[in-house]
């Protein structure tokens, strides 16, 4: 199973300081990776296919992204 995260939803939560949502995403993301899945960050468009912005297949990569966002 993979976790697909909407870029807009994630960064809206981050911008609005809804850290419980952000931390929940990272926590669930770690479970998904532990179970062999991956995290996909994508931007949704109304009249076009979604655009994949990033994929995380390892806990190290996901934690590095969290650190780069100054959340670690």
C-alpha cells in the first residue's frame, strides 16, 4: 500500500500550524514504509493528471525531508 499526499493539503496544514495533522502524516508515512509501501507527494489539477513531486521509499529519506522542513 502507498500513501498519496496532496501537496496543497500538506502545505496548507503546515502553513496554518496544524502540527497534529502534519505529525500524523509523518507517523502514518513511517508505518506505510515499514510495511513496504512508499509515500507519494503529488499536486492535483482540475483538468489534468496529477503531478508527482516526490516519492519516499525509505524511512531515512522521509526523515530527511522532515528535517529539511525543520520539523525534526
